[in-house]
């Protein structure tokens, strides 16, 4: 289901492998829409299957320094939060949650965005 070239992703990440990457994920029931932001403000976007395990494996495969993963999700995002937590990947998410699940997603994305680099349009 992934709609990207693994070699294009590896090319995008390899020249900046020691720099931090910020990752945004729009979580859907059947797919994840993912955007990687490099320290030089270049981005790479792709779509993959909705699988927390596959997403973590993709991060392992490209071997990048993850500054933070931010995601937007409904109830489908909790499994992603648990997978990121288990792998000690820094994350912040914005989810629709009830009080019994608040401990799974400790902070809303708004509290972490200030640490992300500013992207300015060229020109």
C-alpha cells in the first residue's frame, strides 16, 4: 500500500543522517499519511499502511535521528502512541480521547510545536 519509493526516501534521509528529522503523521483507519521534515526545511511525504509496527520498522530502516513524531488521530492513534513509546521514539499527539486513555498520550501537539523549526516560503 505504500505510495513512495524506498530509494527516494533513503536518498532524502542519507545526506542528512546526522541531523534531526521531525515527522508528522495523519492517522487514518487504513493508511498513514506521513511527512518528514529535515533540519534544512526540506520535506518528503508519503502514504503507508496503517500499522504502528510497520511505521516503526520504516523508521528503523531509514536509520534517522528522530527529533519528534507528531500525529493527529482519533481512537486509531492509541496503538501508534504505544508503539512509539515502546521504542522510546519521542512523540506528541493530538487525539480525540476520553479521560480513561489520557495517560497514553501525555501532551497535545500544541505544546510541542514550538520546538519545531520554522518553515518559510522561498522567494
